[in-house]
C-alpha cells in the first residue's frame, strides 16, 4: 500500500473507454440510482465509494448488464447502448468479481478459472464428447493461459483443490483469477478486500496494482477501506442514496465538503 | 500393491489433463475393460447376462443421463422414464418404417428424438428451479406415456399395445443370444460413458457445473444460461433415449408404454442419489446397488428360509419373506445415505485418498 497515486499516474491514463450518462435505476418505488453520470478512462483505477446502500453494487450491475437501468445510456469503447446484457458485456471484455464470493463451489480451482475462459472456446458439443481435434487443442491452449494467471496470483499450490475447501482470502483470490482468465479490458471489483486481514489486503492491493500495471487493465473498484481507496485509485466517484455527490482525484474527494459530511463524517 | 502417484511427474498439460492421471487408475480401467469384454463373456452364464448384467448396464446408462442433468447441471428431473420411452418407441418406429435402417443408426436417431423432447420439457427450467422444476418434468412423464397410448400410430396399431421389438442385427451379425446382447450393451455403454466423461471435463461440463453452482456468476462470465440448461436436457435425454431403446430391444424384447412408468423414473433418480451426483462412476455404482441388491437379498432370504427348514422344519410365510426384502433394502438405502450423503462414489474416493497414505495415518 506504499504506492502512492502519483506513481500510478505514470502508467499513462488514456482515453475514456466507459461513459455512463444519467443512469437511473429503480426497483419498484425504490430509487437505487438516480441520474448518475461518470466516465472511466483507459488504464486507470477508478474507485466507487459511498455508505452502505448507496448504490455502488447496483452501479457495477448496470455496467455489466445484470441490471437494466430505466434511464440513461452506457457507452463502452464508443458503442452507445441503452443497457448492457451480461453476455455482451463479457464478450466485450468486461469481467467482474462479487461482493459475496460467487465461485462455483463444487469445482476445483483450476476448473473455476478455466470456466472464466469459456467464451474463448469454440469446439462443438460433439467435438468435446470425442475430445479430439479442436476440443483437445483448445483445452490445452486455454490451460496454458490459465496457468499464467495461476502463476501471476501465486495460487499454484491449490490448483486442484475444490474451492469450497479454501479459506476466505484465497477464495477471493481465485475469484479474481477467474475474472482475469477472461483477459478483460475492464475489470469490475466489488469489495475485493472486504473481510480480509491486513496481510491479505496488502496481497490483494499488490495484485490489483500489478494487474493494472502489467496488463494495462482498467479497473473499477468498490471498496470500504479508505486507506486502500485513497492509495491505489486514480479517481474516485462518491455515491450517497443513489446520487453522485463527488467525483475527482482522491485529494479532491477528500477535500469535498459534501463528501466529508455524507460519508467520512464531519469529525474527520 | 500401493495406490500412490508418488514419482509420476507430469511434464505437459496434456499428461495432466488425461482422464486418469494416476497410473494405477489407468491399469485398473484396462483390467476392468478386459474383464468386461473378455473374461465375463467366457465365464458368465445365461442368467447372469440377461437378468443381471444387461439390466444393470442399461440402468447405469439411464442413470448417467440423469446424472448429467441433475448431478452436473443441477436440474432436478422426474421424467427420465419418459425420455427412455421416447427412445424405445422412436427406435421401434425407425426400424419399422424406414426400410434398411441400420439398427445403430436407429438407436442414435432414437436418442436424438428423446433429446428434442427433452429440450421441449426443459424450457421451463429457465424460470423454475429445484422441486418446482421436478414437478414440471413430471408433466413429461405423464404426457409421454399418455401420448404413446393415445396415438396407436406409435405402436403400429397393435391391439394389445405390447409390441415385440424387431430382431437386432448389425452388419449381418445377429444379436439374439444373451451373450451377443450383453456385448452390444456393454460396448455402447462404455462408449457413451467415455463421451460423457469427455463432455464433463470440457467447457460444456464446466458450463453445466457453473450454472448449477452459481447461475449469476455463470451469466457474468458469458455463459448463456438457457442454452446451457437446454444442452444438459438434450444430452441427458439422448442418453436416456438410447438407454430406453436398449431396455426395450436388449432386455425386455418388447416395446410397451407400461415399462416406462414414474416408478422407473424414481428408481433412476435413486440410482443417481445413492451412486453419487456429479459422478460418472456413481451412476454405475448406483445402478448396480439398486438392481443387484434386491437380487442378493432375495437369494439370502431364500437361503435363510432353507436353513430354517432344515433346523426347525418350519419356514417363514411368503408374505413375510418378500416384505422382508423390501424392509432390508429400504434400511440399507437409509444407512448408506447417512454414512455418505454424497453417494457411493464419494465413499470410493475417500477410500482412494486413504489408500494414498496407507499405512500411515496422515
């Protein structure tokens, strides 16, 4: 966590790749998000913060198509859409992790990560049943790529373990691995460090920064640990009760009086 | 002989991804195949072929089909017997109505017909899950049996509704003796089991398990939920359809709707539960358990009765002996479920893990 945001900026943040324009989402009478607009630039780490129930997870769900907003548009890579759908989002290179671990409990770590690459596999059912030709080639080829992710996240020793048997911190890491296996251009992380001890948090921060630096992956992350957020993110969006109350660099957000009042508390 | 993979290093991903990565397992499978194809045909008698081996293998195939749907893809179904019925009647009609239809092709097409029916009855799975889906598949069970009785075209306007299956002949070779029937069934079952194993270790298998374990996450990584579920219904029904055709041709010798009742669907579900969900081996173990145990019990009860006869010159009344079989059978099912709710396959796996360490405790 010693990396400062000034260091991050040296990676060269590029053009806007994701533009959300006045997104409104309601569940019946409850307004989860109202008129939210913000953008994400290529290669940056963009944090979304806000108190519980502010609409942070809903925001991610809108970005990758789990929820369909009633209003607004989403432009990803310049392609403007009313809403995303999950398959399209995945095919476009958006991957994510979940707040509550959403791994496939009955499968091994390796199979979980391999499943992240399902869109790269083209073999037909019959080819897979015979396990010959393209099916076999794809399995081996994708296995190689998956092993790179396994090396990157340092989880070689648990490759064959069923994920249900792993401790929480490692499960979070496997979930990140599954998302990375898809070679995303945009990675959505929903509280990747929640419930971790200091050491695990430091590891996770290191991985997030490494992903961003080595692969140039753009990252949107939700996190409650302010130390982490202020340290690793380039820009921060602040939500409260479904409204955007702040947007800018960590320093700007930290100085914003509305944000201080609403979220960090006046005493800070 | 020790069951241990020590010293067996994998230097390629291909070697690591083979079906049986441990050498001892590979030897075991070869031995099993040699026994199934060379030893059993020589040593077994007619009774073993037609009353024990053939039905067990056919039920194992049906259980394998249901296991793909329920164990791997997580969709509960009570319609297996219906899909078997579709397979049996489709095979009969293909052989009957298409001149020169090769039998194996008829079986494959029968499986495809069952797959289509499976897809139709799998459509509700997009909206409903678990027990509710099971009830929806129950509709398949009742509808198919009803339709086969209602429309006499399916049974070629036979007055009794019970029709004799045609003689089995492939490439001029007649499969009418118990031995030949056994060889046909064991070959098909072995091939389809291999195909099933290949599917569950490929991307479609991972997609099935992903949908089973966490459907939202599966959707987010780009798996199309409905397509994956319908694929599971199709493949599962294909297996059940082929099993149904074999059941009619190689076991019963007749094609009749009454052979494919809800009772059979439940038996196949029990095979999956007792054998072990999401396990190819489990389907075989479950089928063996459910088919062989009643036979074994009946032999035991008979022997006991004869012993009583010799000792005290009295025997148990038939009503008690026959019910005793059911009681013991039920008790054993409960016992096994308590000992290992994940089925016999898990017991086998635990045994293997223990063997790896034996004789050391850990």
